[in-house]
């Protein structure tokens, strides 16, 4: 079973509330900038690891035809519930990014918010890139972001909100293992008089390792940016965006 099948389960109904400070609109703008920078003008786009579908909704509003997939049934259920409520025609499927078949192709695919770091086995990440390549038309775009090892070294996941008036209280503690490049995050949540716990696991991948996997999968013209800029990565980049063209 993929490691991440146990995560993003119980938290799914609270995910959007937890992420309400996340600047999805800015991310949408940055995505459009990266596409323009690639000179790729998609119509139909796949969101790999779409979560509760927030990016799909924003990009539907921009006029794109969006589809999304995610491993978590709970996250996909939330995405479908939201789309139905907003009368948005977005197809969502429960599927593993490392090996899926949507039965169609796309002009572009993307995966945001370090979702692919959740694939901790490098062979499975390679498989995810090959699977993405099978779904993107030649000349199409594949864009994603990854947390860096630097982010994990800086205890990115050590976060808490234990304020008494918070709707969902939480306390997260990350345990970074530099030898395996894996961080294991113990996430505890409290909602009214209930509590639950999720263990999330992410792996840090080096830029050259990712470039090689993308080339192996059939992507080229690979660009790597210090996230939310068009600048190259820096030693202290905590997140990188990769943009590649399907050959
Ligand atoms: C941090 S969330 C990001 C969700 C969404 N992209 C966003 O920006 O809000 C990571 C998502 O990746 C999904 N995920 C993790 N491993 C996956 C896999 N192997 N295949 C598909 N989805 C996966 C999780 O279920 C979760 O919804």
C-alpha cells in the first residue's frame, strides 16, 4: 500500500479550514506565469494530488477544463462535494499518482503543495513521472513543486495552533532523518472533544535526481525555480518549482 494512504484521511473534512491562509490565488497566478514562460497554452489540465480541489476550482474559473486525482478518498469526497455545491463540472478520481489511468490525455498536468514529496520511494516517483508523461500530449506541460531538504532541516513541519478559540487545534512534530532524506511528521489534531492523529511521511529529492527522472520519463526543457519566482534555486530554497515539456 502506498505510504500516504494512511494520511490525509481523517483530516480531509478540516483540510480547507487548516489551509485558509494558503495563497492559492497567488499560486494560480504563478502557474499561469510558468505556463506563459514555457509558451504552452493548455485547454485541458490534470491536477495530480488535487486534494480538496481548490486549484481545480480556481483554474475552472479561469476557463480551463480541469480534472483531478488524489489517493485519499476523503480528500476526493470533499472535492466532489465542493464542486457539486458550486455547480462546477470537474471530474475527480481516487487514484495513485505513481500509477493511474485517466483514460484520456491532457495539454498540461501539475502537482502542487509538495504533494509528490509524499511519494517516498524513488522508484515510485519515477513511475509517477512516467505516468504523468503518458497522460500529457507531446509539447504539453508538466509543472510541480517539491519541498527541499533545507526545508526539512529547518523543521518546516514543527507547527502548532493550540489557541482555545481555534476551530481545529493541532500540534505537529517532524523527525528528519538526513541519511534516508525522509521526514516523519506526527500530526495530532483536536476538534471539540474529539482528537485524532495522522503520520505523514515525505522524502527530499535533490534537483539533479529529479531532473534525471524527468528525462527518463520523456520530459525535456526542464526549468527549475526558487518557488514563486523565475530565479534559479538557492542553497536556502525551501521549495522548488519544476517545469518541463513533454517531448
Ligand atoms: C498537501 S496536500 C495538497 C493537496 C492539493 N494539491 C492542495 O494544493 O491543496 C497533499 C495531497 O497529496 C495526496 N497524495 C499523497 N500521495 C499521493 C499519491 N501517491 N497519489 C495521489 N495523491 C497523493 C494527499 O492525499 C493529499 O491530498
